[in-house]
């Protein structure tokens, strides 16, 4: 979604995360670059690498590789039109077979500084797969201290609590991915936090019997952590906690009848996240 919420002073970002959690570890690496605005349009590119590495389970190890291209056209009266497309592979054997490819297309129209209307198509959505869907986003406020973006399928809410030294942040890609974070902002050296999260990821098993079957990875997490920001351009975050309700299952949709299911034992985890803007 790079470049959709105004002119940022940063044109590039890089983020990396490693999560060590018992029988299933995950590692991600993402990067994006927003080209400088050229008259009435601009371009952006991004990429993401994800690997789920399994130890002691019969579930395949999955890798997701995705590349994205963004085009934004500025219109009169603070309106804009954007197209975001991505292509990749999410499989135990990425790019080995065309049926394991992932494709997404977003069309966005910003009708005012507050409202964005969108249409989405994806062949790897957890629900209503391969069905074009409408959506919207209302931008109430946007700053480092307070952010209100409400809509479907995205929600981003950040706010101090009653003017005190605590802040709350809620991020969601509806209806299944949610993260709630409570931070203490009264310290200058670092910021401790409590976080709870529900995560769903979708992959194609290369040996599946039917093209429509997909493998869903689901888990919930609870963690205590600390984060440290070095100005507006670099942030490091460390967390430790418990991962539970973990499972893989094979189905056509997240709420569909599972053909096969594997329960993964609850476990403790540690995670490290790095993010930089430049």
C-alpha cells in the first residue's frame, strides 16, 4: 500500500523479522521503494520473502515470494487513482508449477483526503477466493502519535489512552488477521509493550490433489516485549511469549471443511524485528 497516504519524506523501507517458536519457525524480509513524484504520477515497487521452517513435523516447509508494483495518478481537488498489482508463489516448491502462483490486483480511488474506495481480486485470499470484492478506507487522522484508519479490509488505529503514558494500537486485515498492542510511553530509552495477535497464512502444497485446495497456517500469540526507536528512520523490537492454537489444515477456504488437519503443540517463542526507512 506504499504511496497511498500522502507524500512521505522517506522513499524506501526495509524490514526483517525472525520468530523462533518450537516446531515451526518463521522468517520474513520485505523491502519497498517509492519513486519520486513526477508531475501527476508516481511509481512504487516492493517485494517480500517469507519462510516457514518446520522441525519435527510432517507438514511441508513453505516459502512465499512476492513482488509488487504500484502506480498512482494524481487528479484535481486532492483526488487520486491507484493500481497495485502483485505476483509471486506460495508453496513448498515455489515457482515449480504455475498453479502455485499468487496474483493480486487492487484498484483504489481517493475521492477526498478522508475517503479511499477500492476493489480487490486475489487468487489466494483466505475467504471468497477468486471473487472480486469492494472495500473502503476512512482516514480520520494520521501522525506518529495518533492514527485512525477504519475500513474494510484494513484497520489501523493508534492512540494515547486518556492522555496518559500508555498507547494502544490495533492493526487488522479483516476478517482473520488481528494484532493488538499496548505500549508504555513514559520511558525515554525504550518502550515496553504487551501484544496479542491472530495470524492466518495461506500456501499451495505442490502435491495437492485438486487445484482449489490450499494449506492454511493459523496461530495465536501473546508476548511481552520492548522496542527502541532511533529517530524516525530505524526501529528494533524484541519480544518473548507463547504461541498457541497452532494448526495447519487443508481446505478450499478458511471456514470450509478441512480435508486434513495437523495440530502443532503450544510453545514459547522469541522474536526480533528490524525496520528502517531511508
